[in-house]
C-alpha cells in the first residue's frame, strides 16, 4: 500500500531533518528531491546542456551527496530548476517513488502542489531567512567552507526569490498543507509536530 508524505519549503528550514526523522519513524523510504536538481546543476557546471543532463540522469549522479551540497551546486540547481523541460524529465521518477509500496517521504519545493497533489500528508516547513542563514552558516563552517553570514543570507534570499517566483512549479504551500514555522522551534519539537500529522492521517 502506498502512503505519501510531501514536505516542501525553502532551503535550510529543516525539511531534510524532519523528512529523515519521519521516514525512520514510520519505515518509509525517503527522497531528497533537491539532490536531483543539484545533480543536474553539477552536470551543467561541468559543461553539459541542462535538459540533456536531466534526461540522462542516473543513480550514479547521486552517489556522492557531499559533492552535491556545495553552495555553487545549490545555486546551479536553483537555476536549472527554472527550466520546464528539466522539471518534466524528473517528474516520472519522483511520482513513481511517491507511490512505491510501503510509504514514501519526499522533500522539495513542489511535492504537495505538482509531484504528488494527492499525498496523504502535506507539510510546508519554513523559517525566517535570517534563522535559515544562521543554520546554513553553521553547516558550511563545520564542513570547512570559508564564508560569512552576510554572504549566506544573500544566497538564501536570492535562491528563495528564484524558487518562489519561477513560472514552472514555483515553491509554495499547497492549499491543504500544514505550515510548520521552525524559526523558534527545536528539532525535537518540529519532528514531533510532523510525526503527529502523519499519525493523524494514518488513523483518519
Ligand atoms: O532542497 P535543495 O536546497 O537541495 O534544492 C536545491 C534547488 O533545487 C532549489 O534551490 C530549487 C530546486 N528544487 C526544486 O526546484 N524543486 C524541488 N522539488 C527540489 C529542489
């Protein structure tokens, strides 16, 4: 039986942490759909045309997630994600994943609105740009990158604007999504709220 949890929201709002925790708790498979766009962005940075890269994507492109988590690849991902043909090329894989037997959690920008509007649970996880930039700065410094808050905040804001303002599948909360603002929430509280939403849908 399939059961889909769609988790959307901007960068560094806590989607990944919440998605992994929900997947572990219920034994669902998890797909970080941002990695697909990052893999296309990486191939684009290496000189390949974006649409061809999206059409040729294979599991090998996702084999080294650390190489996909750099700021340059994030920026490239946000740029290729604007192209409707890139999004179309990634659609079937995501839909099939969402409906796999045993349950699935997908996190991204358009899961509840475009990829899986019939998802049993839809969450929109957000936080203020300042809080998200602080979180991202900590991660980047811990990973050994040299940067500062001003730079990270500017990156976060420009990526938000591009993701939310594009014509094709813009980032937005589905009308029936539960919004979780994690600005003033600890990880445990945010995960508990997400788990409660899934439990309510499974009972209902
Ligand atoms: O979640 P992330 O930061 O890894 O995503 C990288 C970029 O990919 C993001 O800026 C926009 C794009 N993206 C998208 O357009 N749709 C998704 N479902 C996931 C990511």
